[in-house]
């Protein structure tokens, strides 16, 4: 095949000569004469000598053991009490004539307090009862006739702020494949998403009611929101004969700051939307009003619930107090128990706890660090014994090379001559 003639060339001989433009461009395409571009950089290879290995494991053991001990110490400085009230509506005495509280089973209470706690306030001693009365939901201001669960617990020592109040659910799988996607992000941001879009989205089957009105917020996640309500703890029967006092706790500043960016005030017309089916206790007429329409941008309890948990047993922050000391004494918490855990064989509890630098009580991070540090220490001791005490071999001894071994020499003589 004949070579193609360059455009503008006058003869075949001119084809073989490089064009002036190509010669001029050649230096531009050449990589710079640097160590990095010309692959002349110096290389470094770590030689694992016995002293280096022992030093590395000694440093790792010191770091892991020290940090593990510190985390364990922080965990044991946390004071908390957990009360399982799952059976309150079934087993607590209802409207007792004398007004006294029934005795709560001790196995429903767990606690972690210091050894110098007040023995006159045993944490395992608690009472509960049911009381029928008018109750106003704090978020919607709707007043209904309600059977309240009243629980009295003992706090045997002063709790320094921050004091946090959590609810704890067991056997509730927020990580289910269909559950985690059952919401509409645009609707949560405040957009008025039309019904046809929601019906074909993951919000189904909680996208509209029987009359065709849009459920706001839609989806299974919002519909299954934990809806028990807790009062602030009230100190009763104080030892100094002072009147009852409320330890005020706030449901503000209980979420991560970035979560608020995912929610906005809705643009729906109130007459076009209805609450989720499981919210009926807060909205007896199954409709919103200007006063009861929730603002998801400021409703931090809802935002906490929508931040899904990875495990079936999880805590979520309900309220907190960052300023005041919670004095020791007997405290009463009034609970509007609306969240049914029996339908999925679950349990529910509330937790009053202090926090450390690393958060609430969790001893496992410290234990894990201590285990890793212990393994490093054991390896360190083994290497010290093997390298320095148990007849170590000489480093760089050429007699250990394969071609210096008698077996290697015999195999070479017995083998065939090389070609």
C-alpha cells in the first residue's frame, strides 16, 4: 500500500522529511527533566529489624492500653437509670382509691450509680399506676381524655449536667429494606408533591387516605413514629420538706445541626392533606388545623426519628437539660403511652443519664481498645523473648542463604548440566 502524501507536499522526498512545525513542537511534548516525571525518585524500604518490631509493638500497646483505660474510665463516670414501662398499661393499678403507687418489679429497672449513693433512695424501688385525666399533647396542643402511666423512681445521687432523657426501643427494625426508603425527601423539604407522584413512590401504601387526600408526611417511617409523650421529671416528697419542683427539660437542641437542612415548612393547602393513620390520637378529627399543622423544620423529635437506626435496639434523645443539677430524690414522670410494642413483640423504656466526653455509657469501645492493646503487648513480649533470649540467629548471616546450604549444593551436582 502506497504511503499517503502529506497535504501540501510537492514531492515524495518531501514526505520523508519532518515538518518544521513537528520539529518545533517536539520539546513541548517532552516530559520535564525532573526526578518525579523521569522516575528517578529515591526509594525507601523499611527493614524490619528486631529492635524496630519491638519498638513498634511497644508503642502500639501503650497507645491502645492507655486510650482503652481512659474510655473505660469515662464510661464508668456516667450515671444512668433505665426503666422498662412496656407493661404499665396492663399491670399497673388503675385509679387506686388511696392514690398510692403499685410496686414496680425490680427486674424492669437497671442503673449505674456510684458506690456512695444515698441508701435511703434505692434505685430498684419504684412505683407505677394508671390515672384517667385530661391531657394536652405538648406538640399539637390537642386536649383529650387519656389514661396516663405515672412512674416514680429514685435518683440516689446528684446528677451533673448535661442530663439527657432518652427513649429506648427493643426489637424494632428501622433498617428493614422497604422501611428505610418509605418517605419522600421533597415532601419533607416542604414541596407540595402531587398525589400521583406519591402513589407511585416508596411512600405507598401510606400515601393517601380513603378519600384520596395526601398523607403528610407520607411513608411508613413517619407513620410508625414513636409517639409516647413524657413530662419533665418532678421531684416529689423531698427529704428537706420543700414543695414539689419540676426539673425542666427541653426538647430543643436534641438533633444534629445538619439534620434541619433536610426539612422545611410545607407548601400544602391544609384542606388537601391529612395526618398519618397512626397519629390519630394527636388529631382526633383526622385533620390538620393552622394551630396543629406540624412544622417539620423545627420539630426535632420527628427529625430524630427519621434518622434511622442500624440496629433493632436503639436509643433516641427525647429531651435534655444542659444547665441545672438534678438533685437526688424521688421523681415522677407522667407518660402518655400511645406506642404499641406488643404487636411486634418489642419493649420500650426511658433512660435518664448523664454524659461524658464520649457521650452516654458504653463500655465496649474501651474494652475493644484494651483487647487490641493486650494482643500487642503479648506479641511484644514474645518478640523480645524470641529475638534476644531464645538463641536468636545472627542478622545478615550468609550461611542461611539457600545456595550455601548442603542440600542446595547436592541438588545442583545431581542435576542435569545447564544447556
